[in-house]
């Protein structure tokens, strides 16, 4: 069928509609200055859609209609970055930034008295992405990924209305290929409205703006992304040699002129004192910003100097992230509850009036043990200061004594386990109180959850909620009971349909072939994690030989100290644990004899490594390679450290290693060494 002839008046009308709609988008999403009522905007948009429906040959990639999302896709395709997206090393103190400034001066041949010109900007807490414009048209949008390859989320990014789908004609001619980089965020006010809508619909609220933005962008159904209030803030381009752009601040002015959102708090700072002044100013206003930031990014402004400085590993030598100190907040201590862990440790947990700290709503925080409870003298009803340690773990810092009302009673540790009611004890020399009842329901739940985890038996589908049901119903009292579960046992449980029950039975069956180190780790012996489990499997080769091992014998194994050795012997001493092992065998667990994977490498054997930063695989992968090659892995850099394996965002450990003259390895050099 021949395409319908398009009248010139229709083409002209469509061109005018698109220009008008994009101008309104720019005014609303970039300038925060709406220029038209919603009803009028909808009328213009509907008219544009009607024309494109009647004349589909007029639909173009940069039409505003392409921002509404498309049908769901099956997966995201990989998107290689032409120029690597680097991550940043971090500092948290003024003296650490001064060290960075000194390295910059040394790298470009400046004297200590010179003031380096830096570009200073807030470090937004969102998802880093790259936009590729070819001949002015947005062709690819991708996530950062590992810095070399990301995920192609072009369709989703096109739904972000603050993001230009096309550059100006002038820029398209000057820069036929332009890669713009920035952060996609969700503003705090929009996040609050989104959560209000979630609650009205009876859905769980989202955790924080950062996670909401990242999750929204990675939806396989881009129509969901289109419904979320996302914003793209440009923070730079990939290249340092484009005509007419000689500094970072020139780039930001250029991007602002191209209708990108550029943070209004970007500034030029000359020298250390000016940078510190800007940082303190930013810290003072962060609470008033409508978006989350976790510090500042400071870049050498001159591209020529950036090129001279180059990069180390996957981080530039010309930029640094200066992170804020852990954020604190005041709230009310409403109660103290006592939880029981897998090994029977009874831990006090502060139940708090919900408060936002560092972009996350905190409702509880650990008080660790009796000594800390007494030292901080927390009492019900107290106003307390909460901090997220490392911006991750909530902790009670102190009580605001001047706000204490009346004379609340001091808190006392319970004499009995809050789960099973059995007496609890504080072993001599330990800070923790413990419940020693192996059938304690709380311990059983935690043991099941640990047993089924990826570092243990890797039973997919056996999570915390199901573990709770299995323990509550008495279906699993001993870990070996898992291997005698039937589909009929599972089907009466909550949310357990036929398919889910069968999947769990299949996962349990597959776990019977797990290697010996995984099984030893899964047993939950106090003090024995994945590393110790490998050492024990290598030494004894079978679970039966391990069960008969003596404390003195285990003390001779490097990495197994006397306390852990005593713990292992204590685990295999009681008859019930030996019977559990026998019953696991009857249930089909094979306990395959273990053969060591160790292959000593001359360059690594006897050497001490420290691993830092983000690498292409989890740190445990590299730790295992080092240990299998005869090396040791330490958590801290010292004069005894032989090598620092540094990935992205290496931070203070890299600085310390450099000062001490420790050899620095990136991943490629390490792989050459291990091979």
C-alpha cells in the first residue's frame, strides 16, 4: 500500500508542534519555570500524536512522542564505551585533599606555592550514564557498567524529559560525535510524592531517591520509566581535545547552552583554601537542596593539564571525590529489643522513631552489647543522635542528655533468651551474651537462612521468610531436615504454589553436590567463614576427618587460631551435631572429598597483598586466587605489605601504599602475575 501523501501544511504544523513542546519541556524540566498550563500542553501533545498516527512516516527519533516509552524488551544489550568511564578516588579530610593537590602539582611541574585552578561541583547521588550524539542526534544511552561496557538503556533514557534528544545544528556540525556524561537522579520532593502514590495504591514505599532512580532506569518496560520523575544532570564529556573546549568549565557552559541541566553550584576554585571554602559552603546548604549529594567532585580545570596527569588503574589523577562526613540526625529511642543471631548471640537493637539519615529512612540501629548499652546509658524515650557509619550502617552515637525527660529506668540485659526462654550467659572474656539452646527458634531460622545462602548450600528460593515458616511449623529443627522435605510439606505454607514448591525441591536436590568448603561454611560453626572453610577442607579433605581433628592439630593450620580451633572442636563434640551430619548423608548430601586448587606461583608465594577499590569481580575471587597461589591477604596497608591490588575508587589505601612505597598493581598486571 502506497504511503499517504503528506500536505506541506501538515508537515509545517508538526514541525511547529514539536518545537513548541520541546520548548515547554525545557522550561519545565530544565529551567523549573513552567510556561503553559497542563491542559494546553496535553492538547499540543495529543495533536502531535494524532498527526504522527495518520502519517507514521513522519515519526523521527527525536520526536517528543519517543519520550513516552515503548513495549517491554526482554533484556538490555551490552553497550561498550568508546572511551572508558573512569571512577574517582575519594578523600574525606582537608589534609587528604592537600595530598591530592600536592600530587597534581608534582605531576604538572608546578611549585608548592602555585594555586591550581579547579572545577568544583556537587557529587550527585544517582546513576551515572553516557549519552552518545551522532551528527547531533541521540543514538545510544547507556549505564556506566564496569566503566568499559555498560547496558544499552536508550529507550528508557529518551523518556527523561530534561534530556535533549538533539543538539543544535551548529554543535552537530562542529562535533559530529559527542559523548555527554552525567547523573540521572530523582529529586527529594518528587520522591516523596511518588511514595505517597505508592502508599495510596497499597504498595510498599521505595527506599530512597537514588535506588528509585536507578531502578526506574533499569525497567525492561520503558513505559514504567516514563512514569517516573527523573532528571539528567550533565557533568562532562568523554574527550579532552575537542575544538573550542579547553577547560571543564567551558564544557559545562557549552552543555548549559545546549539545554542540558547543569548544576548551578558549579564553581571555579583556585587553590586548596578556595576548594575547602567551597566544600564547607556546600556542606552548609546540602540539607536545603532538593536532591541528595554525598560530597563534591574537584577536577583540574585545564584539559591540557588533565592529559599530562593521566590516570592510574581506572581512576584519573586529575580528579577526586571529597566525601562528606557521615550524616547524623536526632530522633527518639522508642524501645530496645533483643534479637538472637545464628550463633546464639543476643544483641540489643534500638527501635527508633523513623528519621532520614544520609538519604535513607532509619527505624532501628544496633547497640552491639551490654558494655555499649551501659557506656552510652540509653533509656526509653531518650533523644539520641544517629549516624550512618560509612553512610551505610546505622548506629546510636550518643544520648542528648539535656533533652531527657523525667527519670527513665536504666536498661537491663534479659536473663533469658527472648526467643526460647532459656537462660543466657556471657562467657568469660567475651562481650556478647549467648543462648546455648541449639533448638532455639530464632537461631534455627538464622541457621537455615545461612545454610541456604550462596556461600553455603546455595538453595535458591530458601530465604528468610520461608526459613521462618519452616522453623515455626517444626518442619526444620535440624539442618538435615531440609533434605527430607516433600512437596506436600511445603504446599500448605504461605505463598507456596505448586511451581514454587517444586522449584525449591529441585534446588535442594542440586545442593547435594556442593563442594566440601561450601558445606563446612554452611554448617555455621562460630568463627568459620568461607576462607577458614577452604583451609579446613584442604587440610582434611573430608568431613569425617575434620570431625575427628584435635584442637592442637588445627592450631597448626595457618589462618586457624586457637579460639576458632576450639570452636570447631566444640561443634563436633555434641552428639546432635554428629547425628545431623549422618542424617545429611542419608538425605543425599554427598560430602565429595576435596582436592586442593592451590598452585603455588613464585611471584606471589609468601607475599602479602591488600585489595582495595572496585574490581571486575568480587574481592573474594581475587583473595582466593592469591591464597591458592601461596600468598596472603591483609585488610590494612603497612610496611609489611608487598602489593596493593587497586581497582576503581581505591581511596586512602592507595594513598598510604604510595607513601610507603608499596608496589601498586592494577587488575591487568595482577592477572599477568597470576598467570
